[in-house]
């Protein structure tokens, strides 16, 4: 089990000055979040890294470096609701159900009772299609997953606005 350099043991949380993951991971500080800038973004909007021949999220990699292996059936949750954040202080374990409750409570997902309600207005969908910005820039600007931007631009979703 790896440790972050400068961290006395796996239970102490790294501070801004001691956060040194083993793999080269570049990040910039935005408020209390450490925004990953060095790795590719998955279609779900999370930075990913290859570990043991398998793609995992950078946040999972950071969590394992700081606190140990993620138990089976558990997920990494972000207390800051920022998919690009890799600050170990913002990463907590929880079940899939916990994550879904977080999403609903924080307004990040549709509740089953909100069937047919979209996060984006028609004007925003049309703006995403018309803009010359990169998919990643649109993802950040509108707070949506990268796959959502791609689906909008390719006409896979919001077909009524084509």
C-alpha cells in the first residue's frame, strides 16, 4: 500500500504543501479543490489513470494512496461535487445508494419523480451546439458530463431541437 511523500501515516490527511501522489498528477488549486489537469477526462467527466492495466478514476487512485484500498461495493464520493477535484479531504467512501441520495439532495440528478426534466434549457442546448468551444470547456461551463456535451452535439439527445 503506497503512501504520499511527506505524509507521516496513511491516516493523516495531506495538506496543500504535502500533497505528493506517487504517479505524476498535475493539479491547480481552485478554492479548496485540487483540479486535476494532467489526465484525460472520461465520458462520465472524471479524470482517469491506468493502474494495473485498468482505467480507474484519479480520485480513486488518490484515495487509495492516502487511505488504502476501496472496499468492494463502495464508491468514492466527492463532498465538493466537483468531478475534477482530487483533494483527499474531499473524497469519502459510500455506497451507490449514498451517492444517489447525494445527487438528489444536491440537485445534480433527476429524481424519478422529475421524469422528463432536463438540467439544461433549450437555449443552453442550442448554445452548446453552436459554440466553437471544446467539449471539455462546455462540460465545465454548464456543469454537465462530457458525454452529455457529445450527445447534444451529435444529436443523440435533444433531437426535438435539431
